[in-house]
């Protein structure tokens, strides 16, 4: 049986994808296959990717842009490995032993379903990267943050987060998991397209009785936003819409009623922030996000019923205060400055 099925998506960045794959070819002590889903709808991209002739590479050319969630699901459904490793095409694993160390850890820790390696900047190996950093959490309002990254503040990696810890969610920039657990949890929800899909599946995996952890013994270096640099408005729309979907889908009715007024205030504050910082082009996508969420409400309610039908309390860490207040009002801009009793207490 194949140990690991590596899954990556390509969207008009074939050269980066090939570079990522070449790094993975160096992996030792582990058998693996590489599944590439090309979302580009571009014959030239397909032609470049077909030059990867290694028999371990399986290339699938999509007829449309499947997005992240559908793309990952397609890869998982065609995977043969005991484990899956989803990695961004603009990321590179640290060395030849990284894949093996993650496999070895899950082989001996059966209560853990997903681990995320430490994710650092490919431009500066001393800094954490935005897309996952040292492991992801959510606060009481559903806003995400990471060890080593609070909002736009990125910390230097000085080994301060080199312990293995339970986390709320693992980034799909580098997501190593038991394939069957992800499949039984319902796979990634296509409603998200891109962004927040990893938080949604992480919550469902915690609901399944498994744990998710950060595994800093392996590092992945991420270039960041290779496919999104020219689509700021689209990205802003998806981030705001998808976190609203997550909030209405996975939070209890009591939480929604109690927390929604302040969430609306936070959204209004973000609009003011964009205007004051000269990014007024990002204001309209926020309004679009609310309209899109309302349009999707019948589907969200249906998914919510399914989610709470299978709901049971679990030990998923959640920051029991507002990360926005800690960051902006109390000026606590490092994870180490947060009061841990609100996270693990």
C-alpha cells in the first residue's frame, strides 16, 4: 500500500508546481504518489505539467476551475495512500526526511488524525508564514489566528513554538492527515471554494473524536499568494463570505444571537480600516459577501442541521475571548502574549 498520497492544485503556476514536486521527489523512507489537479483551463499549463513523467505523478486536467475544496476532494477520492498530504503548489518541504517524520508520528499516535508542519516564509526562512504559521486557532467569534501570526503580524521563528500542541485547525498549505478520517468526516465542503474550508473540515474531524496538532519537527516554506496576487477583491470577498458561512453553520444558535451584533461591528470596523488605509476597492466585496451569504442561507441551514445532528462536545481548543480586542486594543501582537487560560483552560 502507498504510504502517502500527496495532493496539490495548480492554477496557472506550472513552474512553481514543478518546483514543489521536484522537492517532494527527494523524500526518503516513505512510498508516495503525487496527484496534481490542474484548475487552469489552459492548454499551455497542461503541456508544461505533462513534462513530469515520473510514474508516481498522476495529472488530472479539470474542465473548469474546481476551486480548492472540490480540488482537494477529487484528489482524496483518487488517492491510494493511507495518509494524504495536501501541499500548496508554491510551497516546498524542508528536507528529504520531512514526509517520513510526519508519517512516523501518525503511525504511533492513533488519536491524532491531522498534523500541520511549521509553515515559514520561503523569502525569509526565519519568519513564520501567514498561511498557517505554527498552527491555527479560532476565537469565540470564529476569527482565525495562529501561533506565530496574529492578523498581519508575523513573528520570527526562534523555536518558541517548537512543542507539539493541539490546535483548532490545520492549514491546507501543508495538511498531513489520515485519508479515511477525512473521508468519513465528509471531505471538504465545496460551498467555500477557497478559504476557511480547512477550518470547517478541522471542526468536523474534532467532532469525529480525533485530535489535530501542530508538528514543528517538519517545516514547509511557503511563497504565498502566488495565484491570488491579482485578485485582491475576489480574495476579500471569499474570506468575508466564508467566515460568515462558517459562523452560521458551525456555531450554536445561542452563540449566533449573542455574538452577531459585535461581529457586525467588527465588519463595519474592517470597512473603515480599508478606507483609511487607501484600499476602498476592498469595501464593495464585503457587501457582496453579506449578500452572497444571505443567498446561500437555505443551503447553509441544511448543512447546519446535518452538522448539529452529529454534534457532540469535544476538546477542540478555542480562544474564549475576542482576538480582535487582545490584538488591537490591548496591543498583544504575539501569540505568546495571549492569556493561555482562555485557550486551554
